[in-house]
């Protein structure tokens, strides 16, 4: 650089010897001194912000490539060096500070996925599972299955009822169980309980009532326990197709709990039985 040139911020101010009128102006000298004191501070702020953002703004690129500037010729912009009144130079920075600045730049420009933070899974899906063990315990307490092996067993509490009432009661209990747990992710397990435990408990109940075998009950009513009268279907248990088609989701706003539903349906069945006896 020429010895009689002065650098203000990122721009080179050439020798003022060719501008006698400017050199003679005291106001211009004051302006140069102010620029020399203020612009380096702005340039340091500019460099710091540019480094933290990871890129140089477009305005600075235009200044670097500008030709015929009013302040200087622009021929020395690419080779100009930083001159400042302060003692701190960019090359005098610690390596640790440079590494910290690079890390800040990378962290500010790199997209962070909040789902991949430490201690968190990338999947925020929530599971709702039906308490299968509690369902088994409920069915055992109401006489549908055995306690340990969870095998279907005859329900002695409804042996005195008519066949179509027994089948209707089992059907409504099954539908209530499916409706209550239809929003669960393990809904297939609930369907399996209805299809096996409740279906065969109804078959065993009818076989015990008539003192016959389960095979004889199936021969009479079928596996779906269809009761017909005058060629019309009076009632039946849920078929496999009906259980499969029972859709998953929130079907009711306030479904009745299974234990309450079983007791309510049993009370209604006994009440109707008593009312029919009174009418006869």
C-alpha cells in the first residue's frame, strides 16, 4: 500500500495530493478523522455479524466488486489490509475463540430437529392400550372364564333364562366391550376375547342349561348362535365378520364401563323375565 494512503473501514482512500481544494478544507480534515475513528468500529461489528450468520451479506460483495467509487479507485480493494487504531488484529485472535466462532456459526445455520434431541425419541406417537389382564379378571369375576387358564366356562347366573335372552345378553355384553375399547391400539386382542372367550362361554352356558354337549348346541343354533322364529332371526351372537368390521376409533363420547354394562344388562334381563311371568 502506498505510504500516503489512508484506509477507512473497508475502503482505501488514495492520496489527497491530487485534490488541493479538499486538503485545504478544515471541515474535510475533521470528516476524515471522524471516519477513521467511527468506521473501523462499524466494520468490526459487520465482520462479527457476518461470521455468526455464516455468510457475507450481498451489500458487502457489491462493495468489493464496485468500480469507480467516489472514495477510491477500487483497484486495491481486493489486496487491501485491515488497519485500525486498536491493538487487536484478526490474526491475533486465539485459536479457541476462532473455534468457538465456527461452532456458533455452524449451530446457527444448521437446522435442528427438536424431535431428535437427547433423551427424546423421534416418534411422538402415543399408544392407548386396553388392560387385557383387567378384562380377564372382570370376565372371571362375572363367571365367563376360568381364573388361571382363561378358558370359557358356563355362566351359572343366566341358566334360568330363555335361550334367546341368554344369547342377546352375550351379544350386548360383547358389543359394549368392543365399543369401550375401540380406541385402543391393541383392539385386536379385545376382538379375540369376544370371538373366543365370550362366544364359547355362551355355547357352554346353553349346553349346560340343556344338559347337552357343545357340539349339539352348534348343530342347533350354529357357531353364531342364530335363533329363528317363523323364518325370521330373533337374535344371534356376533359373527366373525361383524367382529372384524367393528371399526377402531372413538365411537361414543361417554361409553359405559364393561363391569357396569354387564350388571345393568343382567338386571334388565331378570326384570323382563319377572314381568313376563306376572303377565302369564
